[in-house]
C-alpha cells in the first residue's frame, strides 16, 4: 500500500535497512546441537536462580548485574538475550526463556530471520492501536470529554517512530548530520519533537499526495 511516493506502513524492506535479517532460520526453530543445548540450559539455570531470589523475578536489571563483567562462559549469550528482549522481539519486564535458542545460535554464525518476527510484533501493535483510535473517535463523536484509552505496546515501537520521521517531513525534527561509517539511525539520535495535531498533518500529506497524483495523470 502506498501514499504518493511513500509506504503507508512499515515494511520488511525498512527492517532490512535497519539491520534485521530477512533470511535465515525462523526465530522459533529449536536448538538441535548438544553443545548449544548445554548453553541454553545454563541460561535457563541462571534464570531459575534469579526467580528463586528475593525479588522472585529475573528482571532485566538483575540479569545485567549477574553477568556484566562476570567472566561467565555464557556472558555473551546473556547479553544477546537482553538485547533480543529490549530491542528486537516483543519486550518483557522479565527474562523469558523463549529467546534462549536464538541467543545461543547467533554467536555461532547461524543466520536467523529476525525481520519477519519484528514486523509481526509491530503489525500486531499497530492493529491494536488502530482499534483504540477508532474507539476513541466514537467517544469523541458523542461529545464526551476527557476520554482516555490505554494502549500497551510491546514491539520495538521506536522503529515505527523512525519510519514516520523518514517519510513524513512535517512530523520529524531536524535530522543529525552523520558520518559515512555511522548507521542511518544516527540521523535521529537524541532527537525530539512535539506535534500538537498529528491527524491534521497526516490529512494535509494525504491531500497533497492525491493532488499530485491527479496532476501527474494529466
């Protein structure tokens, strides 16, 4: 689906540009090598130990304290576990064992298709967000005031924000100048903007795109 010259939603191509692979094994493939099974079990044991601690939870902070500069043989896998949970797959408040098979395979050069999994989570959240916006619009039409609908977003929604800034000029701050060896995301490092009426900006963009398309048709 396109709006003028820009995609109307985030795509696999966007995630590929962001550095997520579209090729490789699915994220849900189990570990089939004994050596990797042992590493996965060690990660699971570490998680179980934290779950039995005073906090009764393998939180991100306790996971970091356990492994940072620990010299543990699974320190790298533990780091990847946290990275997957916070920046790739649907975030959780605690460490979940479903990411362990991915964390032990990545350092061994196994290519894993992370992009489809990331996109799936984003699309799910976008659908939920759309439903909430439609519901809120119905409330507005009734003349209700102070209506609020909570939306829980579990996917790495910063990717959607960057996608929007890349495509909607009036919704974005001034991008940073970046060096040739820096990633594209460096354009938006520590950038911030407040848009009072997103709907109006979106409407104006759609109207201009429609007029341009009509003019091109002649």
